[in-house]
């Protein structure tokens, strides 16, 4: 079971996504979402749009 709880800023200034995965809290960086199956699908549409915008911005560099 995966439940999205929100976002948090880490000390490095990056955003991490907070999930409850099988009863344990996990903080997952945007780049590591693929390592946790089902986490990306559990994100709300607003968070997915933000990730898409970040990826579009990076592709222009």
C-alpha cells in the first residue's frame, strides 16, 4: 500500500516527496521515483505537472 502524504524541502534545498509505503514513511527525491514502483502513480495531478515542468526545463539546458 502506497499513500502520498505531501512534499518537504530537504536541507540541500531540494524537494522530496513523502509517502507511506507498507506502513513506513519514506522520503523520495524526484529522481528516485522510478526506484519505488507505484509512487509516481500515487502522486496527485499537481505534483505530476510540477515534475513534468521540471523535466521540460531540464531538457532545454
